[in-house]
């Protein structure tokens, strides 16, 4: 009768990359056992298996399809005086002065489900907190977010699977929409940036909670913090919803402690030891600090989302309670303004001429165009006021 060998190890391959991090992967099929005494027997490690990413590419396709549908609904040739890339027909873009991102009008985005706080609060359209993260303001906006999603998301899905990363992405996007709605209530908001920052936050908390299994951990931490800081700093530019970034990042950071926790190598090694092999000391599956972070994060998430939803449904504007918080989203300088007042115009018709006056800036312009529709007037107003 064969006895268990003395030396038993768990084979864990390590791949270096992405900030000098160690990414453990599983052995697809362990080699046959060696009958020689003192031979090393390798066992498969399912807790560190590599997943085939499909959900993140699906999200990219879904966002792209939604953008095409939005452009179809926008129908620039019918609803605007002029369009960019008119050869695209119904899919052509609004004029640059109205939308410099090469995209649809705000009316089309609102129709498709953009985050409009007034409709969420007064018309009970809470679904906009979710749908807004699948919409984008233009081609440039879509490309920037989807490239970032592929770079960040595929690595995470390979490591942790589609269920955990899918939940992390969706809940973080909801958290970004929620914080945005509590601070920016005069304009609509769209984009997957909140969910993307949630993935970045999850990467940071994953590094912290699984600190003991990484090599070059300090270098990886510094690199990740610098990347996050740069991206948040970009959010202080005008027309960028940094509250969605912050809300998504905080949600993802807490969710990372809950979803992305890894068992310790000592526990994994014991679990995959063959029958009859005794270990000198039992290793816990998780360290104490991992469990503490898991519990605290879960409590903060539940409390945070509950309080945020209650405040939103009560119609609270958190700017009334925080006089400096608006600087987190936009810092005015001599080169740009942070005015977020909704655009409106006064229209006067004299014969075949329309005179529009921007209520925000006082600029006026006369147009010699017959039979202007309401959407065409709104588009001309947007161009005049920008």
C-alpha cells in the first residue's frame, strides 16, 4: 500500500505585470504522482484559477450598441439645422458648438434615460440611476471609457470571474449616479465613468486586503494611487461629472473588500493536501484584518446607499449643506467657468426671422429660417449659449 509522500506542495504559477503585482493562476491538469520517496506532488489550485473574460467585452458591445441607438433616436438631419458627418444620415452628429464630443443632443440623451434628478425625484423615474451609465455624450466620450474598461476590466475578470466583477461594476455605477444626483441637479448626466472608477477603487482595496500575497506591493500601491489621483484631478475640469467619479470610486473601494478577498496561501495549501497528510499548525482561510475590513465595508455600503437614497427621494441638494463641495467637481480659473445653470433662450419671431437671446449670457442672434421646430430652436439655443 502506497503511503503519502513527505513533500507536498501546491503549485501556483505567478505572472508579473500590471504594476509589479503577482497574479496567481491555476494548474490546468496536475502531472501524475511520482512514486519515488520524498517526491513533490502538485495539486490543482481552484481558488486561483484564471477565468475567460466575456462579461467586460459584452459591456463594451452593449455601450456601443446603446450609443448607436441613441444616435438613431437623435436623428440630427430632422431635428437640427446643421449636422456633422452628414453622410451618416440619421446617425450624423450634432454641431460642434452644441456637442463638441461628436454625439447626440441633450434631448435625445434625456429621452434614452440620462440622469435627470427632477424626473427621479418628482416623476419617480429611479431607473435613470442605472440607465445613465449605459449612455455616452459622444464618440470621444465612448472611446475613452471603453478603452479604459477593456484595460482595467479584463484583467480583473480574469482574476475574479464575471459574477464578482459584474456586481462590482454595476453597483459602483449606481453609487456614482447616486452621489452625482445629490450634488448636480441642474443638468443631466451620462457615462460609465462611475463604474470605471469603481473598478479602480476595487483594484486598490483588493491590493490592500490581499496584501500578504503580493510581491513588490509598495511599488504597486504607489503606482495605483498615482493613477487614481490623476484621473480624479481631471474631474475638476468643467463639464466633467467628478461626483460620479468619486461616488463610483468610494463604492468600488468598499466593494473590493467584500468581493475581492482572497484566501491565504497557507490555508489553500492545507486544503489541497492529500488525505493522510497532517499539518503542524492549522492556517485560517482569512486573516483577522481581512475579516474586519469585510465587515466594516459591508456596513458602510448598506448605510451609505440607504442614507443616499433617502436624501435623494426627499429632494435634498447636498450643496446646501456643504458650501465648498462643488469645488470637488469643478475649480474655476481664468480660462474656464464652472457655471452649471441650465441653458435657456428667449425666442422672438418677426416674419420669417427668429431672434434668439441666451438667458445665461445675454448673447443674441437672428436666424432667417422658416418653420423652426421646438427641437431645432433648442439646438440653436445650445449653440448660442456655449
